[in-house]
C-alpha cells in the first residue's frame, strides 16, 4: 500500500471540478479498501501469501460499480476502488485480475521487507510524490488548512472552494 499515491490519484478529478458534490471520505475508503481487505487476508490468513486476491479483481470492481449504479452516492467509492486497481497494475497478473475465470490465486513468496524496499524504487517514489502534489493542490484549492474547513470536510465529506471577496 502506497498511501499518498493511492489517495492522490483518485483526487485528480476533484481538482477539475468547480464544486465537487461527491463524498471525499467514500473516495478515500474506496482507494484503500482493496489493501485493507486483501493484505491481512492474503498474507496472514490464507496459504497463498498473496496480498492481491479477492478485492484486487475485476469481479470485485464490477460488484462495487453495480452497487454504485444502484445507489449513486457510492460512485466516489467505486472510483476509489477502480483507481486503486489501475495503480496496482492488476492487469499485469491476468490470473489474479480475472479470478475466478483464470483459476486460483497464485502463491507468492512475499516478505514484509520487500514492501519496505519498494519505497526506494523510482516508480514508487514518483507515485508517492505525485500523490503528495495532488493532495497539496486539493488542500490549497479548497482551503483545507483552516480548521473549520478541514472539520467540515471530516464531518460531511464535502469540498467547497473558499469564497473570494
């Protein structure tokens, strides 16, 4: 899980919106949910030792999208999940991405230390810096440095541009 990248990329559309109506809290939850589900399940409980299983599949993304189509307020949640899966490059592992059509999940020899070393890879560094830049731009654009605006965001999930005088 690369936290800044996973939250920054799905925030890009919010930078293009004048007054976004979507709940940013749902977007953030969707952006982290695949890892929240799969990392403990895949690395600690299941024998595959694979942190990209059920919630890192097209099936999961389609189920979330179907829920969002049926209940529109979930659309930012679906967007967050979709961005997460695209960022993780799930299509590089078609067996996992297209589960259960392509068979079971693969076993991996993943170790926690590999996750720590991932932060030194150029792609990860760029991803995290881009995420930080987008988060900073959202904070600036919507005036979230002010305590009241930030608390409003936490309470309602809504971003509002500061009024110019």
